[in-house]
């Protein structure tokens, strides 16, 4: 039992180290990865080189896949550019495998100890993340050592020796074991680390370790198939590209293995043995050759492959809604132009919020509310990123005030979007009660009218339009008056469910109306030249009058 315990704790610590290292590097590098990926991928060689360097640093293909998929949805990268980045990324992942193949036992003790102490003493979250990356790397080594301490005594057991001999005779078992562990660990790199450790103790023969790693590529592909179900359209093209990358490599190298072993043709195993006699490094070279060969093959056929993916997984309507239409023209040297582009995208955001209400109509046949809301959130995230990027630029005071205004408005859009979604759900729930059916339809028509009027007001910048909308959405306006009357009449409802539904409906609609009024007040010119920053927006006086 002690041996089993050592094996389990070693495997657990190693996988924890892989996860900690991956998460820490993702936190440190994902923002920079996102920013740099949009700048340095203009050509395939540059994209591949960027992916190679990023893979060596981030060590998480799944993290890169999610980030690149979001950039595709936002229209900031094409599928071809993202595929080139991931091709290089897979090769860059091999760096960790070569580091682990070195004998660094004493250094690992210092890394684990100093990183743990540093995480405890550090006050800055960023510094803690650096120490977390070091601790994760150390735990990988430490976990492998513990696992091997547990496995080593088993070599002298007759049953274990028999099992290893049996597995050598039936090579498919090594492939199957690698596939299972690859699916569980969600990473072929993690399985390669296990294979290197077992090869170091001569528990696995190099040929078994090779098959173990090839099987892991199949297992991690199965996990990415499940991951791909969360993506749509062009993003799914990228997931399928990664799966093809792994499957092509696995099929090729498993085929070469059987040709070499059964037909005595010197191929991969002979080449690796000629390069090094060190068993650890042989497994590391096998992992490297696997990824490099796969990268070369998919790069050679990338153009027709991407055309086939585009036909089989076309872009969705959600993607066109989520992609910025104007920010692609953004020039980082000109904050005034950037703000104008942000303004245009914010108009599109409000148009999408207005479209939420149409999903509640009985004859509606377009994208459902969740699809529209996801697209809105993606677009809003890109607009927020663009507005944040403007902060690094030198601005005139007037430009800085405009920037603060657009950031305030962006925060209101986020609140209004969430409230509109909740309002649609409340309207649909109220329809289930006969006593609230007419009120729910009235609320739908009122909010829909106010939102469409708000879109027109922002698009045309018509002050008279906005003033009229302020009156309609004010506390004394007809919409609020109708809601109050409906709530007061709620005493006539017979069940607690009806009264609760009425309360939710009136509160949400009132919140939506108030947010619309708040947005409209931000558009009115400040009275007396009052600074927008002092009063919470360019039009606090108008807002106070509306209240």
C-alpha cells in the first residue's frame, strides 16, 4: 500500500505542478499573448515564430486555444493566422519536456522551497504568480521523483516484470494507456513527462514510452473534442485544426513504429538512438520529432485544409454580431480617432441590446437570447479592451474627459445588457400567468420602444430626441407610472407565485428604464460648462432634472 501511495502522490503532485505552472504562466502571459498576437501575425512565418516562443513560455495549448478562439470571434485574427500560431505553439511546448529530462534534483529542492516561501511572504498578486510558476515547475520534478520511488521497487516483483513483458509484446496497450492518461490529464505534455520518468527508471523501454506519448496525443484530442462543443463557427475550425494536427502525428508515428519494428526498416527509433544513448533524452526527442513532423505536415497542407474547415464549419450569425466593425481601423497613435471608433461600436452595442427584446416575441425566428447575449458580451469585451488601450496614449484634457465619458457609458451598457436579458426572462415568465399576460406584453412593448428610441437618439445625436426620451423614462413618466399602478394592483393577485412574478417584472423593467434614462442624460451637454468628471458624467444636471 505504501508503494501505491507513493505512486499516487507522485502522480498527483506532478499533475498539480503542470496545472499550477500552466495557470501561473497563463495569468502572467495571457494578456500580453492576446496583445502581441494581434500585432505579430501578419505573415505565416511570423505567426509560427510567435507561437513557438509563446509555447515555450505558456506551456498550455488549451489556454492558447481559448485565447485565439476569442480573438477569432472578435475578428482580430483569421483562422489561418491562429492556426499558424498554434502550429508553432505545439513545438514550443517541447521545451518543458527537455528541461525535465535533465538531472536537476538539488536545484528542484531549492526551487520548491524558495517558491513556497516567496508565495507566503509576497504581497503583490503578480509576484505571487511568478513564485507560483516556479513552484509548479518544482512540483513537476518532485512529483516525478516520488512516483518513481514508488514504482522502482516493483521492478523486482515477478508479477510486475511479467506485466511489463506482456505490454511489450502487445504494443497497443501502451497506446491505450497513453490515450487514457492523456484524456484525464488533458495534456499530452503531462503524459510525456510521466513517460520520461518511467523511462529513466527503465520501467518503460524507449519504444514503449514513444507509443505512450503517441497515445496521449489521441487522448488529449478526445478532450479537445469535448472542449470544441463550447465553440461555434470559425472558432470550431481552430479546435478541429488542433485535433487534426494531433491525429495526423499519431497516425504517422504509430505507423512508422510498426514499419520499423516489424519490417526492420531504420526510421524514428534508429534516428533517436543515433542522436543520444540517454534514455530520458530519447523520449524527449521522440516528443519533439512528433510535434515538428506534425507541424511540417499541417503547414504543407494548411491552405486546402483551412478551405475545407471553412466549408464544413462556416461562420455563424453570432460571430458577425460579436465582431467589432470599426475597431479594426484603430490606430494606436491617434486617441481621438480611437474614441470615435469606440463611439461607433457602442452604438452597435445598444442596437444589440435593443434586439434582445425581439426574442421575447411569439413569432420570433432569429438567434435565441443566449446567442445574442454571448455575442454582445464578446463585442463589449473588445470595446472595453480598446478603451483601456487608449489610456496608455498621451491625451489632451478634452480628449481625456471624452475617454472617461465613454468608459462610463460602457459600464452602463454592460449593466443594461444584463438587465435587458433578465427582463426578457421575467416577461416570458409572466406570460405563464393569465392575470399577468397583458402586463407582460405592455412591458415588452414599452421597453422595446424606449430602446429603439435610445438607439436612434445615440446614432443621430439628436438632442431633442434624447430630451423626449428622458421625459418618457423619468420617475414621473408614463412608463414608471404604469409600473407603479400595476404593482399596486398586485393585491388582487391570488397566489404568491403571481405576486412574486409581478415584483420581479416591475423591478427589472424599472431598472431597465432607469438605465436608459441614465444613458440619455449622459448625452446632454453639461450646463454651465460643468466638468463631467465632477458630476459623474457630462450631464449630471440633466439627470438630476430627470429625477
